[in-house]
C-alpha cells in the first residue's frame, strides 16, 4: 500500500486515561496495551502512531506514584503515546492544550481525530471547549476507544494479514 495517510481514527489520550491505569481500570490498561501493540505490529503500514498526547502529560505520568505500572509499557512502546511538543501552543490548562494538539493533527489525518477521556469532569470540560469553538474533533470514552481499536485491528489484519 502506497497511501501514507492513515485512514482510521487517531486518538489523543488525556491524563485521565493514565490515572485510570494507576487505579487498575482494566479497560484503560487494555486500551494502552492495544494501542501500543497495533502501533508496533502495523508501523510500516500505518506510517504514524494511532495514539498521541502532550509531552506535559507524559512528564506528569512519570512523576506519579503509580509510574511503576508503566515501566514495561514504556519499554515496549518507547512512549505510551507519541508525545507531541509544539512551541506555538502555550497557555491554558492541560485539556485546552490537548485540544490544540488534536486540532493540529486534524489537518494531517484522513481519519477522525478523537480525544479519549475516562472521567466525567474531564469529558465535560473538553466537550464544552470543543462545542464553544466548534472544533472538528470528537470526544470518546476509554471503552469506546478500545472498541474502535478492535475494529481497526480487525480491518488491518483483513487487509494486510498478521
């Protein structure tokens, strides 16, 4: 396949996803593992990471008490999600910045860019910012992202094999 544009959804993880892994939320743990495994298995085909976050979130996760839960994941996937850094995006809280990163990716990705969150407060705050400015990105739960990754993985297997 010569198409270098990844045709499926691209996911941005909020800190709430990593916090849920720290609380042993099995759906969040499965989401992290699934995204890393798809990234590794189909790297040559998709030419991009499926999952992104901000460098700030990765740095905060490394400071948390539960960071030991991520050590194996960090080795396996180098980073749990590609940590984006852009000097033009400043100010605002973590959620506002992740929206800005997602908007930037929306121009590059053929698939829909979605922010993944797993607590209601974060979800409400992000949805409010997106709706106020009519940003062209979606917000989904950890469980919804995991279901979608299952579909993406099945399509990739059908198209390219294991």
